[in-house]
C-alpha cells in the first residue's frame, strides 16, 4: 500500500513537470534518412521512442519464446534479482549489527521477496522495528516471516517470545513459549527461554516441575542445572517458611515435607541443608533442627554445618555431645569440630573436658573462636587473668 502511494505521487509529479515543460516549449526534432525526413515536436518524439522500445521488447520476448529460450531469459532475470537481494540483505544485516534500525528494516524488507532466506530477512526486520519502538510493524514482519517459510513457526515463536520478554510482557512471552513447547518439548533453547521467563516471574513451582526434563537435556551444562535446582529448592523453602506464619505447626510440616521431597543429591548440599536447619531454628524448632542436622551430617560435612550443630539446643544434650565425639574419630585434627565439642562440653558443665578439647584445637590452629570459647571456660573456672588473655587473643 505504501509503495503504491509513492508510485502515484511520483507519477503525478512527473506528469506535472512534463506538462509544464510542454507548455513552455514543445521543441523541434528533425530526422533525416536518405530522401526521407520526419519533423515533429520533442515530446511526440520521446513518446514514439518509448513505444518503439516497448514493441521491441515484446518482439524480443516473443522471439525467445518461439525459440524455446524464454526460460533462460527468465532465469537470468531471476539470478539478477537474487544477487541484488543478497547484497541488500547483507547491507541490512550490517546495519542491524551497527544499530541503524531504520535503514536495516528498509533494506531487509525490500529484499525479502527475492531473497533465498526470506525468513531471516523478516525476523531481522522485526527486531529492527522493535528497536525503533514500532511494535505493530514488528508483529507484521513476524507474521510475514511465518508465512514466508514452511515450518518456521518455532523460529518465529522464539523471536516473538524474546521481543515480548524485552518489552517486559512476561506473561505473554510465557504463553507463546508454552504453546511452542507442546510441539517441541525438548528443544534446548526453548527450555532456556522458558527457564528465564519462569525466573523473571518467580514461578518456583513451575521451575521445579521443569527440572526433570532439564536434567535429561544434553545441551544444558550440568553445573547450570545444579545451580538452578539449588536456587529453586531454596526459594521454595523460603516460601514455605514465610507462607504459614500464622501456624507454627504448618511451617514445620511444610518445611519438612519440602526437604524430604528434594532429590537426595540436592537435599544434602551445603546451601540447602544449612538453610533448612536455619529456617527450623527460626520457627522455634531447635530440637527438630538438631535431629535433622545430625542425620544430614552423615552425608555432608562442612565447617558451617558443624558450627551450626554446636549452636543448637537439642532434645538430649548428652547425645548431642556423644554424636560430636563420634565424629572426632574420623576427624581428629579438625579445629572447628574441637571448638564445637568444647562448647557442648561446657554446656553440659564438664569444664575439664571442654578445656581439653579447646587446648587440642588451639595446638592445631589458633582460631579466634577457640580463644573466645577458652576464655569462657576459664572464666567459669574462676581464672579471670588467663581468661582475659584469651579474650584479647580472640580480638586480634
């Protein structure tokens, strides 16, 4: 429609200029050949020339058709158009890469019909239109891309979802991706976009449902999947802890159920185990937290976890101390474990045992925390002078 309007305006302008010139001076042309002459005005001569060229072109095409060579002429014209379209497409893509959105859109759409790859032209034109804020034009080029190439629905849909995501229209992008997923359930890039959209929407439940399929994908790095899985389970634990604030038993039940539902290889990761225990403690379930952490320490060991274990008030302090002492058999030179043992022994009132554990830990490594705990033990024993020395060492 736009092209027709431009052609109409150009035709009217040419007619107006030609009429003005004819009114000023008709001109004179004399053609002489042998004994024959022809006199006429410039404008009639031009018209006769154009008619003669048209007749010559028609006769040439008719002759080629009779000789069976018209297909060669058409092939030549087609190749010329394709070459011109390739050059324009290249210029359009360069303009797109350089951020010249308006020029890129014009070059890519003008060459699309004669291009070998109209799908690429229209998809790139849609992105150029989007960058200019022309949303209607972007949708128009996406529609043209879908109609230009059979089986292009996936490429068009992915581009549309990317543009919608860029506009902040997350729900619309999700709808497009879910429709595409029905036909392409294992497409790696589609899954990647789906994960990104779910993350933006903070739909952790949907991401949890998607995890089994992501694990089977060979094109997504395992490390990325582990990071995503850990993040999803952490967010679900947080939601469970703060979603049932009115009822303590609901929080505890939700947390415990969620933790048990997490796959074993993720459940006993440092981040998930630590946060699960911290949330139980925040909910006032220290006894349960101690039991859960005691079980988890059989599968995952970290200084943060054993330190957290020492800070919990379990149901049976003596059993808590006994468990920590059993771990010392496998880790006799672990200063953090010795610190925890010192704390637990002091809590039990066995100051002599606490001092022994702390002295052993200090011989291995002079941690500030060991000095601080030793100061507490010595203070409880009444040795204030030596206690002050350890408190000073703890502050270094």
